[in-house]
C-alpha cells in the first residue's frame, strides 16, 4: 500500500502546478544539457591540459559545491557504518569518471556522441554485476538483452564488422582505443552504482556525492604533482565551469529521480545522445556515422528491455 501511495505522489501536482514526473522530466533534460556541456568542455580543455589534471579539479571543486547542500541537511548525515564500502565505491567512481574524461579527450578520436552511446552500457554491466556480486537471479530474457547490447557496442565501435564477406572488408575494420577506455569507464561506474545500492539506505544522495568528490580529490591529489601544468586564466575559468556543469548535471539527475518515477525518467536520459551529436556538429563539424546510430539504437533498446523486465519481475513479487 505504501509503495502505491509513494508512486502516486509522483503524479500529484506540486505547488508549481507540475506533477512529479513532469518536474523530473524537466530536471532530466537539464541534466542532459549540463552533462553535454561538461563533456564538451573536457574535450576542448584537454587540448591544453592533461585529462588527469582536469579530473582532480572536477572532483575538488565538485566537493565544495556539495558542502552547502550537506550543511543544510546536516553534517551528521555523514556518519557511516560502512567506511570500507564507501572507499571502495569511491575507488570505482574515481576510476570511472577519470577514464571518461580521458576517453573524450584529445588523446583519442572518440566523439561525444560515441562516448555517450557507449556510456549507455552501464545498465548492462549493472545487470551482470548484480548477478555475480549480489547473487540476483537474471533470467534468459535479461541475459539475451545484455548480449544484444554488447552486440550494439561492436556494431558501433568496429565499423564494417558485418561486411567481412566482402572483398577487402577486413582492411576497413577499425577500433579506436578510446572506445575501450570508454567501455572500461562504463564498467567501473556500473560497479560504483551497484555499491551505492548498499550505501543509499544509510546515506542521503547529496552526502554520497560529497563523499565521492572528497575521496576522488584525495585519490587524484598525488597525480596533480605529476600532471601539473601552467594554466591560463581563461582555462581556469573553463575548468571551474566544467566542474560546475558536472555538478549541476549530477544534482539535477539526483533531484529528478527523487521526484519522478525512474521507469518514466530513464528513457529521457537517452536524449544525451542527440544533444551530444548536436554539440559534435556545432563545435567540431562532426556527424556520427550510421553505425554509431544503429549500434546506439541496439544498446538503448536492450537497456530499456532490461528495465521493463525488472519492472515485470517486481510486479509479480
């Protein structure tokens, strides 16, 4: 009964006359825009500044952005009985977002649209990790969706893989190492998401965000001396903007999920793909190939199917 009442709360109008789901949808769109700008600034800055340098300042400034919010709900919310789990989650999270910054950097040729499409594999990895680490039962349908999702990755990152029978087709096969970095980033972030399932029962979302950025700053701090660079005043401003957009994106995502139904909001997150494609064209005059769109379609379809199967499973309990 309580679950039904909680679910109906998302449909009730707020004091602004908007339902929870509509508020969540607006926040999710803002989150997508913020994340696209965040990635774009990462890519532009990496031409002058090392990605690991950017990763540290993203975490360090993000930590200070989170402090006022935690102060409002009370610093007593930072007490935890699972410090080891919190550190492990931060290790995975730090590795995940650092590799993400490296993947979209000037080091590789990965476009923003390609990176976003690969990042949609996180639910696939979460399903695998839930089966292995949490001993969650995953049926034939969800395993099939996982397999289809990774087939979509192959279609997207290895152009021409399904034309191997044509003369000379094998010479056209290519694999950008940046795609592998992006895939490892998706896996480590999925591991962090699985660990959050344990921690979210004890710690509020904003407190987890503060802890994540705090530990990331400590973990990346020593590398700051290795990759330190003299940065222009203009680039310091862009670094601050990058971190701010990253934080706002996370904040909007968390807020959206707190006021709306995840099943309604999750598909809206896929708007990041066309948003990033627009950014690719507007700034770099790059247009994703058909293989990127087709592969992304397979990945998105498989993750949506997994979400639908999970809802069906919960409804039977």
